[in-house]
C-alpha cells in the first residue's frame, strides 16, 4: 500500500506542476490579447480621425463651391434687377438675392466650424499615434516573452506528460479511477494532499486519522475536504524521484 500511496502522490505532484504551467501560459496569452485589443482600438481611432478629416475637407471644398455659386447667382440677380419692368419682378429677385445671402452665411458659418475642427484633429491623430507606438512596443516585448515562456513550458510539459504516463502504468486501475474522479471534482485539482502539523489544507485532522496517516498503510480520505491525505514524506520523495 505504501507504494500505491507513493505513486498517487507522484501523480499529484506531476499534475500540480502541469496545472501551474497551463496557468502560466493561460495568463500571458490573455495579457497579449488585451494589448492586441488595445492596438486595434487605437488603430480604429486613428482611422476614424483620418476619415473625419478627409470628410471635413471634402465638405469644406463643397461649401466653397456653394459660396462661389451663390455669389455668382447674386451678381446675376442684382444685374437683372436693373432691367426689371415692375415691382413684382423686382421683389422676386430681391427674395432670391436674400436666399443666396442666407446660403452664403450658413456656408461660411459651417466652414468656420470645419476649420476649427480640422485644427483639433491633427493633434488628436498625433497623440493617438504616439500612444499606438508605445503600445506596439509593449506588444512586441510581451509577445517575445510569451513565445519564450510557451516554448519553455511546452518542453517541460512534454517531459511531465511522459513521466505521468509511466506513473499511471504503475497504478492499479481502481486507484487511478478514484484519483481522477477526485481530481475532476475539485476546483484546484488537489486530490492528494500532505498532512502538515496534524492538518490537511489547514484543517485539523482527528488524532486517530493522524495516526493512520503516519502508518502509511492505507488510503485515508479526509472527511472535511474529501481528499486523500498522505504523510509529507511521500511528497518529499516524489520531488526526489521526479527531479522537478
């Protein structure tokens, strides 16, 4: 039975390290993904500003044409007023002139708004580009670190999986199924834990249970945590045997 306990502990020792590696890789990709999202957000902002600038410039050019056209019409209407034959025609031309004046006034007002906004856009684009440059530098650094960590952890994980397969082959199927069932039902994956100072995971064990754990001759299930509790020497030996 002592050998069974040792193999179960070895398996837990390996699985815990694999969990650590997966967690390490799980954090870094998420961080890199967040930076990628930030890059996309800043690129979209710059695109929006550039598009707004282009749109405003086109609108300004159209307004200038509109003003020019309105002025030409005013000149034509004013010239026509000089040769009208009655008040009705004169009043109609006056109305058209006033209409063109209003068009010019509105266009000039809008042009002023556009010019003011165009003066604001370039500094906003410059600021957004500087922020994007800084984020892209950070991204390159984080991406490089991620690739390094992934490479290192994948190599170690392959080695661990190989050792895990060897350990599984030395465990009775009944005990292996029990271990897997326990591990799958726990959030932290700790199916086997060491007894430390008469406690398991910080929860005190009954005196009789402590004695049984020290005897190392049977599988002890902690009633509080539902985990297999083993003597700490099994974990010490696991570390020595597996050289992790």
